[in-house]
C-alpha cells in the first residue's frame, strides 16, 4: 500500500470518530497472516445460510492448491479488541463456510487475515463506539431489528440465518444492483426485501420464488436510495433466473438448510 492510500485511510478514520485514533499497524494495513477461524468473535448476528452453503460447495470442489490461492485472494479482516480478542470485520460468510468444511473434515478452518487496527487498549464502551463509527460492526439481528453489542453471538457457529441476506446476494448475482464498496450492502437490500418477500425456508423452491419476487422489486422507485440501485438490468428477464444462480440453488443440500 502506497503512502497516499495510507494517508487516505488515516484521514477517513480521523473524521469518522471523535475518539482517540488508534494507528493502524506499521503505517498501513498489517500483512495478512493465516489464523484459525474458531478464534474470531463475530461482528454481526447472522449470515445467509444458503449463501454460506453455496460458498462451501465451491471451495470443496477446488483442488487444494486452488483453494489456498482463492483464500489468499479473499482475505478476511479483523480488529484486536479489549483483552486481545480478535473481532471479525469482513468475511463472515466465507468464515462460516470454512467452519462447515472443517466440520466435515474437508479442510482446517483457517484463512489469511488482515489486521485493520489494534484497539486492545480501549475500554469496552469506547471500543464499540469506535467500531460503530467506522462501520466495522453490524448491530441488527436477522429480522433487521437494532441490537446492542452485548447481543452479538460469542462464536461464529452461533450466528443465525438471515434468509433475506442470502436472497440479496443472489439478487446482486443477477446483476439487479451494482456491488459497491459500502459496508453491509446486502444486509441493506435484505431489509428492503424483508418488507415484501416471504422466505419460509431455504428450499430450492422457496429460493427460486423469492428471487423472482425480489427481481420485480429491485428496480422500483422504493429502492432508488439503496446502495448500488440500477434502473434496469440486462442479464436475464424478471421472470427468469440466470443459469449460474439456478445451478447454485439446485445444488443446495436441503437437510442442512431447513
């Protein structure tokens, strides 16, 4: 990372928080180190189980060397909090997928992690205010309701399923909205869809029906202020699902997703 980009990060942090600025390691983001996923504390209550299962299947199908290369290209990010505990910032769905693979003895749940900041010297309350100011924690539950930091699960395995978060990811994969560098973009879209789309379970039939309904909602005026909104898309008509997503949905193992 060059000095100009490092300076931009420091400026961003300084103006998004009124508290003491904790310098990022070594004048830039610290180099990625492989860490055990089970050590991490989640920064959100939920993930989309359907999405994590799809990600796990893709990783399982890779050769070991390809899997390692993929993980090196998709680093997770963490922050050191009070007591030296590691808090996951970005990469919850990938991390949950890795735990799934480890539970089936396919691979160890480890991934390269970039340390965003060392907040270990901060008191608990100031730590969470700093995390919120930087949008490094998502304080809503799987129904979109506001929560407190104390409500976050204590391990990644205790995260719950947000089916509308999976649906939002599939919707983005349909090219119905643009992926942008904004924290929790798919959660924002999931909360929009939650008002109108029913997702009783993660069965392929439910996912297909939910995705078709979501495609109808994606370009309406009510969505125009959502991150990545597009007036229209060209990939597939509203009444169809792309081949890529159709294969993903069909591949899901139902017994793990009820």
